[in-house]
C-alpha cells in the first residue's frame, strides 16, 4: 500500500512496508487534527523527544486524515521533526481501527481515536494504547518502550 509521508515540509510517496523497515520498531500515532491545541502540544513533545526514540531504533510517525498541505503548515508552524502521514481516505485508520464515534452534546459523529501502536518491522502490533491523553503521553511511551 502506497502512502504519502510529509517530513520538514517535503512530501513523498512510499510503501508503508518500506517505512516499517527503516528502524527496528515504529510508533504510529493516530491523531484527530493538525493545529489543534492538544495535537500541537503533543506533536511538539514527540519532536522534543524524537532523538531518544531514534537512539533506541524506534521511529515515530503520526497519522491523520489531514491533507499533505495541512501537514506541511503544521510542521512549519510548530517546528516539528516527526514525519506525518496523510490518510484522507482513512485506509490506515480503518486497518488499525483508529476511528470511532464521538458525542458532543446531542450530535454524534465519526472521529479519529487518539491511538498509539508500537509495531515491529513486519507491521505486527507489539503494544497498543487507545483513547490516550495528549499530556504526559510521550513520557509514558518512553517508559514502556525504552529499556
């Protein structure tokens, strides 16, 4: 499956399986929307700690349904160092069951569930966390994944 990945305002198309082979493990983080307060806070937190992950052969990749253009603006605005995958057709969201219903007062709609998956190079799920909170999440992931 081909995906579009955005890094430092550059976009490229590649195979998802090729991305997984780049490091020993991959953290996939599904998030609702670029430039929202919680996602921006957490994206900066992941970017700050990215070297810790990379030093331990773990890459971090974020995924949302936002466009590549939106991702470029998000990266530029917040000086992010983490790569972002644009998944407007929700292919990866559906594969990892990262979509669900959200209720806001009387209205129900489909929304991305903040979810983290630790994958091996073959794409097997080693650990998963769903409905995560933006604050403190990176520290929890570091404690769980880095020995």
